[in-house]
C-alpha cells in the first residue's frame, strides 16, 4: 500500500525505519512500514510559508529523499521467485532442506533483495495466519570474524532471549534458539553479510562453521537464505562439505547492470520519485549513460548518487538535478575507481 504522509508522519515513519532489522522489533517495523509518497506544494504556497514551516517542509522532503522507493529489478524478481519456490518445496521436507545463496560484488543489491524476500514472505504468512503468534522470518547479519558461538548469539539477540552467559556453550545457545524458532513456526531464516564468516572449508574453522550451519538447517523446519560478497570464491564449495552445500543450495549471482533497457528504466523510475520544485522531468533519463559510467552500473551506487544529489539540491536551493551537481557528489570508492580506470583507458 502506498500512503501520502504529512511531514510529521513521514519523519516519524523514517525514524522507525532506522531501527536495526536485526532485532525482532526492528524487523517487524521494517515489514510494517508503508512506502511513503510526498506531494509537493505549489511553488507559490511554498514561498508563502513562514520560516519555521518552510524549514519543516524542506526537512520532510530531505527525509523522503533519504529513503527512495525500492526498485523491483530483474534480480529482485528472480530472488523473490526462487525464495518462494524453496519455501513451498521445503514445507514437506523432513531432512535437510534446500537453501538459497545470493552472492555478488558490493553495492549490487543483495541486502535489498533478501530483505524484500523476507518482507514479502512475512506479509503473505500474516495474511494466511493472522493470529500474530508466529515469527515467520528471522533476519541476522553475520558478525565480523564470526564463530559458531557469535552466530548463535546473533540469533538469540534477534529473538530477544536473555543475555548469554559466558559459560553457556554453543550447543546450549543453539538448542535454545532452535526451540524458540520451532515453536514460533519460523519458516524463513536470512543470514546476511555471510562473507564475515570463515567460509574456507579447507580450514578447521571453516569446517566448524559449516557443521554449525548444517545443524541449524537440520533442526529447524525452515528455508535458509544466505547473502554475501562473492561467497563462492571464499572456499564455500570446496571439499566434501562444500560439495554437500553445493548440492543443497541454489546460487543467484548479483552484479552490475549493463547499459541496456533495464538500466534506463531504473534511472527513469528513480527520477520519477524526485520531489524538487525546479527539476525538469527527463533530465536524468538524458544522463543515463553518464550515470552508468559514474556508478559502473551498480544499483547501490546509483541510489546513493541520486538521493545525495536530491538532498543537496534542497539544501542549496537549486531544487533541480544537473550534471554539474551530480559531478560534485562523491559516490563509493569502488565506483569512483572504476570510473577513473575507464577514463584513463579512453585517453
């Protein structure tokens, strides 16, 4: 559902969205949050606002542009489709269930895609079972230098279980988590940032983690989805354990968008969401090749560039996006480095 919010309501909604989705409360707020729209005032009405009202109006627009809409790309559609198929297939599975691995470079939309999968699944489950006693989806991020114990603690933290005591071992924590999730009828578990774990199955630490994840999948009647940066290159599929993982998980790769029709559609969709008083529609569409060069086709970099430029246009009063303004916006180092390499090669 799309709603049009007042400035105060919009600010409150975005305040809620900033809560981490790695807790049950934060995840539920993310799932519940409607996509906000913002109606521009006629320019004459905006100019007639008192100073305090004008400041509030502009701050509400900044809040709006800080979180533009999620664009449903072909990658998101593929992950939504594969995820739903797996959850349906796994309903009747008794042993280890098949999972999904989403892998690709940074800024290619992995986290956005798996969160949309989780949100879609939870909303569908709530509609079917409106009693409210279930926890359909668990979303955690793998901790840096993650060990089996650290990962188990992340699950416990999501659920709001009592603080873990130092003397509690991994098995005790894992069993407690599995019991709660089984009772709550959890059927989708998302582990993001999995590249933080030691995935090299040629090492003992990697084997321990693999066995720990396998224990979860065998003791929880749920579909597991993992997302991370180039995880298949980290030794995840090596050795006997790796071959077992490869035989039980589908792999979806994310990557940069080519300069083709889908990229042009992404740019047009993002431009349509802008709420600036002097922006000329079609300006970004005409700059779609430039935007591809600036961002190397990375959707995360494109989103940052457009959102930051829109906020900058509000702050400086220009109220429009131009190539000159876009040139002044810094994007991530990876995209800027690729742009410099491309420019050097063109000389």
